């Protein structure tokens, strides 16, 4: 499962929530934080989209 964003060049986005693997690597870049649940915590040092 993935999607692309028309204005993002060659980027491909894979939603981590689509996987149930607890060993799946933590995200390194955060998008749409205004829509995340209040109980979600981003890893320290993660890059945020402005």
C-alpha cells in the first residue's frame, strides 16, 4: 500500500499504520500532525513538515 503526491516529485509515501509489524522501523519524517490522535507521540529528533 502506497500513494504519491503530485507536487512531491519522485516521492512515494507508505503509511506505517498499514502494517501490524511491531518491529517496523520508526518514522523519520512526520506529515499531517494536526490530524494525529492526541495519544500519539513522535520519536525524538524526527523531522516535521512545515
